[in-house]
C-alpha cells in the first residue's frame, strides 16, 4: 500500500461510520480533490478498500492497517462484516484557521 507523503496537515475528519451508517457515496467510485489525500482508519472489524485506477487494487483494512487515498484517484469501500471506521483528509501546508 502507498504511504502518505511527509508534511501533510490534517484538514478534517469524518464522523465514525459503521456498516449501517456508511454513506452511499463511499460505497461507490468517488475521488478526493486535487491535492487532498485521505487516510482510512478502521477502529473495529474489517473494510475492503478498492483503488480503481490506474490499475485495480484491493486491500483489506483493519485496526493497525490504514488505507491511503491519493488525490483524484477513484476508489470505493465495502464493509466486510461489522466495522467502525473514519476518514481523515489531509493536505499540504499549514492547516486553515477555523
């Protein structure tokens, strides 16, 4: 699995989702914006994470095994039974003021 580049700053974090509350948009192909990286953190259970381009790759995420989302790369997730996870979005430079 790819690693996050050095120097990224957290931008925002989603709520914790489970197999019943995961938004439909995460279950089908979607992307992050240019310059926005993501990290999928599984707290409990397992989550299938698929990168759909440039070549299709699938990873089974679980506690301690995070998923790295490169900018503008189509991807999707699928719960593999009961699961709890969140997604953290990161970018370059200082974090914006709140």
